[in-house]
């Protein structure tokens, strides 16, 4: 279904990328605070 709507799929991928980036930043911040 998602493949029939490239715009929605593209938005989903961008949203997932930003979520992963935020998670990585949170982990880096935690490690930085602990160091």
C-alpha cells in the first residue's frame, strides 16, 4: 500500500530518520553527561 503512495513513504522514511537521529543524540548526551 505504501509503495502506491511514494510521498507518504518518503515522509515515513524522513520521519524515521529524524527519530533515529534524535535517539542517537539522546544517547550521546547521556554518555557525555556520565563522562
